[in-house]
C-alpha cells in the first residue's frame, strides 16, 4: 500500500520530511543509512514493516481495556466518537422536546402542555440544540477527523481534549437531569434579564442554565485550542497551507471563532450568576446596572454562534461535494478566504438581534449593512460548490442528496435572513414565527442536513461498514418533505402576527390550520430521524464492509483503515497534493523514523508544513477525568454557595497536580 | 448498601424539585386553613396545649416560587408601609429573632389573617388564603428562617442590605415585650 | 413536484398573509403599509435570487465529465468561464445587497422620523397586561386604563414604553413594527391608523408564564368618537343603577379585589392590577384573552388560573350566589 519516499517525491515537497531532533542534530526523516537511531534500544518505524509494524504501533497507541482504561483514553478517535454520539443523543432529546411543543401548538387553546412545562421545553430545546448539539457536533467531527485529515496520530493536547469531553457530558447531563426533576430552566435559550434575574426567576432554574453555559464553554474552548494547534503544528510533511483540506480549514476558522466568541457568553452567564447568587447589580437598572448590557454580551457571542454551527457544515459540504462531484474543489483559495471573511464578519453583526430594543437608528443601520454584507462570502461559497458540481460528474448517493437538500433549504434561509437584517422589516417580523422559520432554515439547512450527509459519508470510516443506501434515500425524502412542511408555513404564521414562545393562541387569531400543518411536518421530520436511528443501528451491525476508501475520496482520512487503527497511519504520509489519494493512486509517499514504542508525532512548521521536530504526545491518563469531575463539583457547588469556588478549587488543584506531575518517563528524559 | 449513595442522591434531588414546584391554584381552591398554634408551652391540665398544623407551612416556606410571590405581594399590599423592608417602622421589625406572636409560619399566617393589637389590621377576606401563606413564607425568609436555596435573591431595586438569601440563618424566639414606641397611649 | 408545490405555496402567501386579525400584511397605517410594500420588494428580489441559484444547482447536476476523467485535471477554458460567471454573480449579489441596504435605510429614515401629533400615551408593560396612561397637560384630564387603547384616525400618536418588571415588546402589526419596553429605560414609538378599526397586538418579547396571553387592542376611531370616549374615560365609574349592581359593588368592595384593582368613584383604589373603572366598555378582559361578557367575567373571577395559569389574579372565596351580581356589576361598568 505505502511506499517510501523517492528522490522524486522529495523534490515535489519543498524542503521535505527532515525530522530534526534538536541538539542531536540527526536527520532521521527520510530513510537513510546515514541516520543512526538516536538510542539503540528504541525501535523506529524504518526497522520493522508490514503487520508487525501495525501491531506494535497499535499496542503503543492503544487504549487499555476496562473502565479505567476507557476513562483514561486520549485517543482522539475514541473521544471523537463519544463526542459525536453524545451530541447526536442531545439532537434527539432536543428533537423530542420540539415534537412535544408542536403537539401543544397543533390547535388553539390546546391543553396538552401547560405554560410552565412549555417554557421549560422550549428553553431546553433551544439550549440543547445550540449548546449541547450545535457547537459540540462541529467540534466532535473535528476531534475525530482533523488529525486523520492532516495525517497525524493524535490530536494536540489529547488530555485536554479528553477533559473537555467529560466536562461537556457532565454539563449536558446536569441540565437534562434538572429538567427531568422539573427544575429545568424556563427563561428561553438566551435567558434575557430581568426575566432570568433573581427577582423574576426564583429558585435554581436559571442557575442551571447559566452553569450549563459555563460547562459547555469550557469544553468548547478546550477543543478549539486542541484543533487549532493540531492544524497549525501537526500537519503531515508537505501539507502546505494551500494543501490543507477545506474541511480542516473550516474547522480551523471555526475554532478561532469559538475562542473569541465564547468568552463573551461566559462573561454574560457569570455576571448573571453573580447577580442571582451574590447579589451584584450588573443588570439592575435601579443600582446603575443595565438590562441591555446582557443582550449585547450575549449576542456578541450569539451571532458568531450561528457561524460556529454553520462553519463546520461548510467543511462537510466541501468534502462531500468534491468527493461526489469527482472533481477537485473549484476556487479553493476563494473558499478559504470566504471562510476567513465569514469568521471575521460574524463578529460585526450581533446588534441585528436587538433592532427593536430602541438603539440609535444610525448605529442600527450600520448593522444592517454588515449583516447583508455577510451574504457575499456565503454567496462565494455557494457559487464555488455549484461550480464544482457543474464541472464534475455527480454521483447521486445519500450524502450528495442531503447536500442538495442543504442548498435548497440553506439558501432560502439565508435569503430570509437578508430581510431580518433590515431594521424596518425586522421591526415587523422580529420575535415572531417568521424568525423561527428563518433560523430553522438556516440551522437545519445549514447544519443538520450537512450533518446527516456527513454521517452517511464518514460512517464507513467510523465503523468499517456502509449505511443502507435504500433507507438513506427514504430518510432524505422524509426529512426534506417533513422539514419544509413543518417550517415553511411558519413564515406565514409569523407574518400573521404569531409571536414566538407562546404556549398557546386564541382560536380567533386564525393561526390554527397553519400550525396544524407545521405539526404534521414536524412529526414527519421526526419520523425521518427514527428511520435514521434504525439505519445507524442496523448498519453498524449488518452493513456491508466498507474498506479503507469506499467513496474513492481524495483526502488522507481515507488512507487509514476503516475504522482506523489506534495509530491512524503506520507511517506518516507525505502530502504532495490537496487530494493526496487522487494524486498518488498506487501508493502514498511516507516518511519514516518515528519511534515505534513511544507515542511520537511529527511537529511541522505552520505555513510550509515542513517536518520540524519529533515530539512525544501524552500517554493515557485518568487525571483528565478526575479533573472534569472536580470541575463539575466546583461548578455545580457554586450554584448553591459562592464558597464552592474556594473549597471546590482544592479537589481541582489536586487533580491538576496529578495531571501535570512529572512522569520521569522517557518522554521527559529526552 | 450498594445502592445507598444512589438513594441518597435521588432523595436530595427529589427534595430539590419540590422547592421548584409552581402551584398556582391553592387546593382546595377556596378553603381557609385551620391552624391551632400554641404560643407558650403552658396549658391547663396535665397535657400540653393542643396544636393543629395543616402541614402547608413547609410546602410554602421551602418553595422559592411561593416566597418570591410573597415578596411581591408584601410590597403590593403595602406591608412595607409599616414594617419597611423588614427593619420595622411604625410596625415591629420582621427580620430579627423576636416574635411577640410566634415566629412559625403558622403564627405569621394567623397574625396576618386575624390582625394583632396595636395596629396590625386583619386581612381576612382581603388577601386570599394562599397569598397570605406566600407572604408569611416571605416574612420568614427575611430573618432567613427558610432554606437558603429557597430564599429570594436581590430584586431589581435599590438595596440597603444584602438580599434574603445572603443573610445568615436566623432563629426564632417567641414572646418579648412590645417596645414603648409601639404601645398604645394609655 | 415538491418544488412546484412549494412555489405554489409561495404564491399563496399574499392571500394567506393578508387575512387574519393581527397580520403584518393586513395594513391599516402608513408605517405598516410602507413596511408591507418593502417586504414584497424584498420577497420579489430574494425569491428571484433563490430561483436562479436553484436553477443553476439543478443544471450543475448534469454529468459533464467523462467517467474516467482524472478528478485533479481541470480544463483551463472551463475554469476561466466559471470564474467569470461566479465573479459576475458575486458582483450582482453585491449590487442587490447594496440596493436593499439603501432601500432599507431610506425606509428606516421615513419610518422613524418624528411626526408631530397631539396625543401622548405612556404604556407600561406588566406581567402580563398593559397599563395605559393618557397624558395631558391638564392633570385632571390624565387617566389610566388597561389593555385597550383608543386613538383618533389619521393622527400620529406618540407612545412612551416602559416596563415595571421584565422586558416586553409592544407590537400592533396592522399599524407598525414593534418596540421593546425595557426595564429602566423608556422607548418611544409612533403609531397611526388610516381608517377606523380594531387592531390587535400582543407582547412580542418572551416575558414569562403568560406571555401568550398578553394582548391589547387598538381602537381607531374618528376624532369625535375618540374625544367622546376620552371624556367618558376621564369620568368616574357610573354608580350602580339597580339592586343587583349595588350588591355586586358591595361584594367587590368587601372582597380582596380592592387590594389590587381600582374603580374610580368607589373605595377600591388598588394600583397593581388593571384599572376597572370602565372595564365593561373594553372589548376584552384578561389582556386580550376573553371577550367581555358576563359569563366570561364570571369564569375569570371564579378560576383565573384555569384561563391564565400563573397569573397574579388570585382565586378568591366567593359564595355561589355572589358571582352573578359581581360579574354583572363589572360588566355594567361601561
């Protein structure tokens, strides 16, 4: 399968594949007799071959059996798989709460669900979809796929990555347990003060919401940092900036947006918690605080949030369009630049969520302009994808069907977004079902449809088995019809004056029929997900075997086995093209010289992807899990007493000391 | 034994959710609760004084929603006109530990409903029974005689002191003397 | 087929959208009509963009490449043609975006420009009803009502918006867009009705349990009718005319009602709930929830939490024979 590097390949790579080892001055990169192994007892991957190499590496990079082993793992694939599965479970929970709401709204003055439960339901729906599904699902795919796509063996800071998963899991579990106990938050997913403040939300409900934010944001930022460093420093030799797969670019930009946006909402939720529990007055107008401050902070995060959800999806779309169009991406540079532009612009739009708050008119109209401007980079992406398909030879398999669905729905949602960007028009449709329709077109069209495509596309890589194509087509059909039947009528109900977040409405308003149609659509849409679940479960057990590259795709993850071995690649590939597997159809050039018995990775330069260093990456450790438990104790405790921040930091300190305790292992001696 | 932590955990969680229950309709809707509360442990005869508690007290004073409602009605019904924000004015303070007429929630309900000498009017028939209970629960929270988690946080208003939930837990000492200032002129 | 049906649905939109009591496209004021006109321009432009994009997408799905073509090989001619096409499309997008921004800004200038009028209202949002104060330079002509405002036709009315608790949003779709009532701030909005009618609005910012039942009515009427109404509202409640009303008033005054409600001209002076001085003249009770009939008033008094669970109106102790006189007294407060 693989071949070692020939001089020809070396020429193809600018300054290729030299693995410098610092003071030793050895260059064990390209297989060469001149390179003496740095230590005689250490086996390197040019000394063994074939199955033996695979087996030894699998042992080095493997995860121990048993509960402790499972909780100690730092394998990005295992963590990534857990992340994906957890996020999809939250997707289903959020979907179930949506179906419950739709049943309540099916007819006027319905008494199925009372206002208290309904308010909790829509808060849980929004919170779950945005914080427990939307953000994590993009990061989850990054955790699994980015190391594979950039041709390395593990994600950077793998323990941090493991830690982030547990924190995310605990935060999500906490809020759903609270909901099950009838103490779920009931203030909406953006929890505006004063409604969510201490006076109007007595009890712990809003505290659970605010603390869940803290959990997910800690987790989100940790993953984002891991991803950024992985993309910058762990790329395979030869993967220059312009050979980075578009998916990886999308995740990189996304991670930067996360790192800059999430602190704003952590600030907002921390101030909210302080107001509620310590009695500060950040949002109390009577004592000089300001209720609008919260909205600014929240939306300074909240609008980039939309792009945090959408950017990974552009990565999925790019990957799938290229593979199924059987043509390399048209306008690679344009696509990358529009990703970056989207990332920047996403921070300049937040005020369009506050057009009816009575802000100065000139200021508001600036945000009209910036909001409309973001149509340009998004337009470039859409046009480039269409061009790629145009000049390609589309193969209509389930992933591509979902991508076509994505185009239909997302473009419609983006265009209705242009209406919302206009201050005067927004004053009519803001906070109505028109907005509900708009952002479901954007978010389901822009994230869920590409996600479904991505699951169908990468499922063979994750499990080694193909998903059923027949069920896939049914799934797509039901999802597409169900979605449009559910959400298109909401544009009209919104224009007819139905505000969002109402648990019922009067019969004389005339919204009954449209709401009934929406409910029917929602049930169909949910049924399509039940079918999806069945497809996942049955294909995971009985699906036909996939092989490493079932779609004949071009990016590096398809060079690994399906599912990938713990080490991902037996030898690190050398990248000579944006689509390495298309450029080197017979065998992939590789570099050798990495240790077989130690977890060594290649660290490369940021721009040129030149191999720079061999660097050990951390072994499995239980400490990230313990640190996550300690973090959870601190966060949950601090909802009940501010002193938890003090005593809660002790177990956390112990966990961190354990985590960073010098190991005196070979990795430290070198 | 193995399940003990689990049982404990669920017990804690269940006790937590009662605190959050939002009961809008008192049940039965129009009944007035009968409470017989002894102010002193003395009584004629060998047995102690007979008491009858409806058990509603715990339900109200451990429930954050009820206490928050009570806090709102406390202002709406002008309790603060005499008692200020608990520090007392022409009426006695409510946030200290001295209770002339008993400091249990049942006593307070009785005080609001029946009135007391020297100026406390009777609100029977003026404030519905469930709202009296809510107000009484809030009054209890002023001296922090309710669980911390149920006591109100600050409200969106000017503040002279810490919110109820941040006050140290108080105690209740029944009895005491009416201060001269509050006594009727002889 | 699906496409066709959804295009058909799109064409039905004007028909569907124009009906309905609270529709933003059923316009009765200058602001709403300019907004509706702008809405249709946006829809036309954006729908065209959508249709063109989808047409391009569908055409792109034709297989142009040979089955055995190398995916990495591209034809420079095609590449160039596609670059030009996309650049043109992006240029067009830019033009559209810029002109829509310009259109929006122009509309905004007109919409939010201050127009001179004589009438000023202070509307305060409460959980979950609207308090309306008609301001007047003469203090004895200031009065307070709730959940129903009357305005003279053809005249801009300035509305000051405040909130006593959480954020609410004032929205009369038939007349103009919405404006939030924010705690600790005062916002202003102007409304104007072109023709007499009854327009409904509803709180548009989530404000807690009964956000769904926080409606209000705008009654636009001729200048004379409006003045007549206003003078009547300024006056105290009409005294009970018969024995039943007399008894109803006595019940009202002896019950908890007076703790929160005011009926001017009686001893009831509560300020924390809607003013009931002329409640019988209002078309709806319970903030746009129930039509004002004797039966509905009785139902509301007997079980407010069955109608608006969580509302501050309590369930009170009433004898069965007290409900009827009380409801008929309140209904009689025209």
